[in-house]
């Protein structure tokens, strides 16, 4: 390529890397000829000189991608302009498979590892505490003294219920997932702080069927019915909305179908289908954790590359930003 451009190899290198002193015409000629002949710099050779591979490993047991995909999108946002690539390793919950992937990452000389998972209160089945590359945890429990980022479920739940109270709702029911989930307990605690203990928390499973079943239980019990629902995730919210819509079409929902407010802590875009026209609830609204997960991925990248100091006794908390006024604090 240097010969084709009639320059020395060192001049060609400086032109392609935008370094050194030379005329703009020479630099542009070198780049033009490189493009014409399809020349691309050797990334492996660059890595040997810079002692960097320009790759980041993303390790996860979240095989459904609920958190991993938006986290990976955030990582890509943060690294795309820096020539750094990300490769994903799915380990499920297999310690042997996890170690194989970690060894492969280290063999490939990754510049760092971001570990993420499907639960905030569970560790990945592999020890990452004594590696010679930076390790950052996002949406999973990290090791002692690690840098860990997670969503602030307590604040998110508090903002949601406070909004329902602000618009005049007083009988707010909370339908959520299994009580042994840390995030479920955090949200339930914040819910009780704002709404009191007038309504019990309905614990169940992360499914539309449970959302349907829980609302049916609330409707069949004697006494006043809830005038708002705070749901633990998008599947539960969808099941609840579908039950209300079906019952309203049958003419039996009364005030529940006509004046119900619904707010879901959602993880999937299709939960936005819970709206006035399609399902018959007044102002059914859904918040999304996808943007927060994406922001968490971006911040995890910065933490790994800049070695951000985080207090060892507690994880960093991402206060997720949503279309409904939640603020971001890193």
C-alpha cells in the first residue's frame, strides 16, 4: 500500500493513524489508496504494540436476554466510537461451562469482563475475584469489594406508588413475583411505606396467568375493590389488564374496569400495549427498565475503563430514567 501511494511505510502508517507531520494532500492520498485497494490495519499487530486487544467480554446466565440484551446495547453505545468490540458468553448456571468461557476470554486477552445475570441477589457460578483484568458487575451480585451496578428498585417503586397517590388513588394493590427475590422485597417495602398496609401484597410467579388470577382474587373478595394496580413486571401487568378488559366487555367490571389505573415495572417493549383504546383501563401506564439497563451497561463500561472507586460496603445504584420523570443518578 505504501508503494502504491509512493511513500515510505512509516509515512503510510502515520497517515492511517492520523499521527505525525505531513501535508494534508499526502495524508488524504494514502487514505484514498488504502480504501481503493481494500487495505485494513492488522488489529492483532496493533494489540501487540499497545498491549490491548480492544475487546470486552460479557458473561451472563440470563439466557432469555431480559437484562443482557439492553446491557449489551449500552456497552456497545459506550465503546463503538473507541474501536472496542464485545463478545457475549452465555453460561446458564453451569460452573464448568462458565470457567471454560472465562478461560477463553483470558486466552483472547480481553481488556475487561462485565458480568451480568438474571437476578440481582444471585452470583454467577464462577469466581471472578482474582483475575488480572478489570471485572464489573451489572444486574447481578458481585464479589466482596467489587464494582457493582444495579437498578434502584426501592426508589422506582416509591415513585410509582407516589404517582398513583398523587392522582387520587387510595386503594392501591400490589401484584408481584416470588417473595424470595431481593428486588420484589425492595419494591414491596417501598410500596408499604407510601400506600400503607391497607392492601396486602400478592406474591406469585412472573407470568400473565398470575396477573389474571391475582386480579380475579381481588375482584371476588367482599368489600371495596382496588382503584389502582402496581404490578411487578410486564407479564403480570398484561395478565391483569387482559382480565380487566375481558370483564369490562362482559359488563361486570363496574368501577374496576372504568376507573382503574395500572402501573407496571416492565422489562419488555410489548407491555406498552396496555393502553386505553385496546384494553379498557383508564390511563394504564407502564414504566420500562430497558433504558435503565442500557444506561447501566454504559456506566459499567466507564467503570471498567476508568476504574471508578465505589464504596466496598455497598453496590453502586442506578436510578433509572423513564418517560415518567424518574431521574438518573450514577
